[in-house]
C-alpha cells in the first residue's frame, strides 16, 4: 500500500524536528560547565531558532489540501515513516539525557548526528517544494553542514 505525505505534513514535521534540536542545544548550553561548549551550543540554538522560523513560513505557504502530494512505493513508505518518526527525538531535551551525554563526552557526536539527520530530512523534503522554498531549504542544508564542521572542529580541539 502506498502512502501519500502532503508537503504541509512534511513541513510541519520539519518544524517539530527543528524545535527538538533547539531544545537539546539549549539544554546543553544550560547544563555544561565548559564555556566553549556553552558558546557553541548557544550559537546552535540560535541557528535552530532561525530554522524553525523559516520552516514555519514554508509550512504556512503550503495549502492545507496538500497540493502536489508525493506518492511513495511501499519501501519508501517505511523509509519516510522512520524519517518523520518523532520518537527518535523523544528524550533529547530532558535534563537527565543531556547530563548523561555531557558526562559521557558524546554530546558533540550526538549533535553531529542530529545535524546529519536534519540534512537527510531536508533533502527528502526538497521534491515537495516550489523553486523559492527549495532555495531556502538548500540554504538551510548548507547551514547544517556548517554546524557539522563547527562541531567536528570542537571535537578535535577537545580531543587534544
């Protein structure tokens, strides 16, 4: 059975994923005692604020009736279900989750993973978009790549 995801549903899910990343970054900034990490995660949180705003604008420009839906074959149905699945983000902003990530020293790896997830999601979203919105999302992808570079650089600095 094929499933149809409307562009509006995909945009709404993008907003929620951005909000989850934003909450995680804010929690890391609030809970870390390392000033460099605090500055980096504060920057990332502010970037996610901008991304939420951009995706809300895109979502609000898409008609509710889901003009230009994209139909997926069965294998794509499972894939899109996993991409849209917000349970992957269920606990990332909890104090306990963030403290554990900071304490285990894998908070940078987690953030890199979240940024990669954003890029993957955004790329899947591009076929739903008109040219103007596609340009915005491609710019957001470039920003996410920049975030990965910043996170990788910080990881390298912290390693020695």
